[in-house]
């Protein structure tokens, strides 16, 4: 196959591949186009779009990545901002062939605009509702995030808010995410609110083992038996991971949300071919390819699948199976799962899964 034809085949295959996105932070997923619209509304901030994205070939420390979020948050301060961002992000995921999306975001208030944490959540939900009314071919749910930097008292407030919307929305607010700077606070600080959320029926997606040498903290969070793990970068590493942790995750079959470019650009993994996806995939552990922050890390889900395929020698059929099996790990109902599987099976003839190793 000619090199140019091969590249075109790849682009078509990965874009037409139906996909599930389970780890997408709303503010980190804002594209350059949307960022320009936000910047134009707030010229006094003197923010330019290169301050909110890590372009190809560039890297930042994890700390610098979190500083970028502080800049982005200055641009999303009103319910109108959150509504626009939500709709744009959903449309971009839909355009990339994502059929089911779980967005996650920490509710924020802003005294200058009058936005409260409640109106923040309502704006995200309105964005989901309007996207549905526009007949986009994507099913969207919302995980409300606890930011570790807020501490336990804010975490408790966030859980109360999540419980309220869990009961009042029709299977839209379905879970809780623990995220933010992994060096902030102690895992024990969040046990009470997380247990409360679990008791209320909310699913738990917990960022853990993102940085090295946190074995004790990782075990504390794993003991909650989360429904999914965000990153788990050092679970199987000699730097703070262990066979015990790996065995625990395997025994309980806790799926991992794996974000290749995010880990490379934030310098927690040295190269794509050394990404821990390879380890978990080799032992057939439930794993889902995700973007994390498609805006900040200048990526999209089709690209993440292509990177996994090229670096770990996956055949088209293996890529298809990876996408199909990710449906098993969504937080929505069994009926939604069944519906998505029907959609995948309907689309399969359209996406050639020739066994020739094109990657």
C-alpha cells in the first residue's frame, strides 16, 4: 500500500471507528476555536490561546499543567460560558466519532458573574440537553468532580450537590470523580464523602497512582472499590507501585481509564511505547482509551486509538474490540449498554476490520 494511501486509510478507519470516551474533563477539553471565542469576550485578561494548549512535541510538568487550568478557569466564569463550552465540546467529540461520552467537571461559583455551583451544574446539563435536541449522534452523561484542593468540607458539599442532581436528572448525573492535584490533601480526607456518594448510588471514578511513591494512599482509595480508575500510572511501577496493588485491581476487575498523550505531555510516562497501556492490555485487563484533556493536550480520541495501535502493534480487529469492550465499563444503565452494542454491530460493516497490519 502506498504511504499516502496508508495514511488516508488510517485517518478514515480511526475517525469512523465508533468510540466511547469515559475520561474527559470539560475545561481541559476546550478546543482552540472555542478558546478564541472565550478570549475575545475577556480581552482585559491578556490571555492568548498558546497559554492553554501544549502543542505537538512540547511537554509540561504536572504542576505546570494544573497552572494552565487556573488560566482556563478565568475564561469560564459565567453560566453562558459553561453552556457554550459544553455544547462545543460535545459537538467536537461527536464529530470525532464518539457515540457515548461521560464529561466530568468540578462545580465552580463566581461572585462577579453571580454563577453558583448549582447554576454551573445546570449549565452543563443544559448544554447536554440542547446537544440532544440538535440530534447529535452522541449520548452524554455527567460526572461531578471533587477537586482535591478544595479539601474535605468542599468535597462534602460537592457530594450533596451530586446526590441532588443524581435524583433529579434522568440518568444524566451518574457518578462522582475525584481529581485535581494529586499532591493536595490526603486520601483519608475524602473517604467520608466518597463513601456517602457510593451509598447514595453514585458511581466512583477515582484518579489514583498518578505520581510515584503513593502506595499507601493508592491502597486507601482502592479499598473503596471504585468503579473505575483514572490513570493508575504507577500501579505496576517499581516507583511506588507493587504486585499487591496490581493483584488487587485484577482481582476486583476495576477498569482503567488510560490517557496516552496526557501522560506523555505531563511527563509522567517517558514515551508512548513505555505507556502502562501495554502492561494492562497484555494481561487482558479492562482498559479504556481516553483523552483526559483534548484541548490542553491537543489531541482527540481517534488519535489516541491510533497511537495505541501503532505503539503496541494492534490489528484493526483488536482496535475494534478495544472500542467495543469499552461499552462494558460505562456508568449508564444496562439498557444503554445494549443499545450501544447494537449501534456498534450495525456500524461494523462500514468500518473495514481487515487483519492486514496497516498500523
